[in-house]
């Protein structure tokens, strides 16, 4: 039944994905996206509740004391869209380069299919749809949802994330950690400045900055267990404005990623101490601004098993494939600090396509046949979770 319902929605869901792709909005500014979703849900008689900051929303289907949640993230990235397609981004410098438009279409499709089931009396519990803002920001919008009591009464939560390394029709499932912790770090160096002819009379700040950006990542790798996968990669370095003047300030920004929760806990103090140590010979002042991002997404075994079973029922046994833990970060992890759940990887690659259309790049795109796959999988997951909840309740 779910298959037929999603099949009837496929054209609408693809059209929605293309509309969102052409009109991307950054985190906590997803006004148009929120409005479109609210209007579509209201048209089905589903009451949308916009989050207090004005973007993102949640709604419930069915009845019950407790709910199972399906989560989509709705924000785009500040990345230029490089594709020549009819649905290319119309907003310069912004693109859905991480597949959040696909995630949104999948959760909406699952919700609409479950709504039809509810009308027919076939939804045995309560399902919450969460359309979350600002996943790409740090700290992410999952914390906003939690603060707004968006997961109150939720027993389990599930999500999908696009994976361009998997062919469409495949879903990667893993119990335990599936993503990494991810934090943001900014190191600011300060000195008196001076003439490049006399670096010995001042603090050679640019040289110290160069040492910092090369030595700090290496030092981190020697002070932690290699199996923890702790890494620091810089994304921005800035200093100075004249070739013959040593500047007074320089800064470097990047991300710290880690596969292991215990090492992640100790990372801020370690980064600070090592940053001070590697530049101490150069007489510069050091300020480390360390912003906590997300812990690893740690899939609960029973939830991962249930999600895999849902995929097998809707797509066939061959559709479920193992997937490794990645160094990517996902703020879905914060939900799992409060309730059990699982995130799986939705295959988006077109079979035979030799080009890797990777995430966070301007050329990212998907085989849109992944959308009904994701919608069916999420709807079936919610349904199985509801049946399981009803069975457990009846036994107790």
C-alpha cells in the first residue's frame, strides 16, 4: 500500500525538490521553504507548527501518547551552483549542495503517504514530521528544535542522508557510530607588528601563523590514539595587507573532526594547549576560540535494525548495504543524546555515472529516483515503529 501511495506522489515530490533546489535558503533564513511546507501540510488537514525562531516546523499524524519522529533538514549551503540544469539555483552563491532538498522531499512524501494510511484507519500510532532548520550551521538547528520541545513525547527518531557514493536504490545502514564529531576552531595570533626588514625586533607573526597551520594538525595526530581519527583541517587563513609590513594580527579557522566520543570530549583543551606550545618560540599572543559542533551520530542497534527491515520490505533485501563511519558531521547526533534512533545513507548516484558528484561541491546532484526510495523507507520505518510500540504496550 505504501508503495502505491508514494508512486502517486513521485511527480509532486520531484517537482518540490527541484523548486527547493532552485530557491535555496541558508540556515535560520528558510522562510520560503517553511511556508511551502506549511501550506502543503495544511492542505492535507495537518496542522503545522513553525519553530519559535520563524523557520522550520513540526507536525503530528495519527494518535498516541508517544510518537516516532522522521527528521529532514531544510537549509542550503553558501556554495555556488555549477550545474547546467533547469532547476539550477537562482540565488547567487547558494546551493542545495548537501541534498537537504532531497531529505525534505523524502520526509514530506513519507508524511503524505502515512496521512493516506491514517485516513484509511491503518496508522496504529503517532508520527511526528520534523523539518529542521540550520543543520549546516554550528551550533546547528537540532539544538533549536530540542529547546523548542520538538522531541517531547518522541520515543524514536529516524533520518536519511544523501550518499553520492551509493547507487540509487541502495541504503547504507550501520549500527553504532556512523558519522564523526565536528567542531569549529579559530586561532588568533597577535603581535606588535613591524618592518619586514627587522623581524628580529618584533614578533614575526606571519611566520608564526605558518608554523601554527602546519604544526598544530600534526601535533594533534601525535597526542591522540590514531584510532580516534582526530583531525584538524584549515579552511581559512588571513593576515596582513602589505608585503613589507609584519602585521599585528593573523588568524586561521578550520574544523576539528573525531570518530571517538571520549577523544572528542578532551579535544578543546588539547587544541588550546598545543596551539600555545607550537607558537611559543615566536613571541606572539594566542587566542583559541573553540565552538562545540556535534558529537558522532551513534545509531541505536534496535533502531538501525528496524530501519534496515523497513528498507528490505519496500526495496528488497539487496537494497540494504553496510556503510562505514565517516568523518562528516551531522547535528542529528544531538537528538540521539535524548532519544534512541538511527540515520541511514540514501544512495543518490546514477548507475554507470563515472563522475562523483560529491557533497558540498557546486556540481552536486542526484538521481531523483532516490526520492521515492527514501519516502517509502521512512514511511515503512515509522509504520514498523508504531506497530512495535503498540505490541509492547499491549504486552505490558
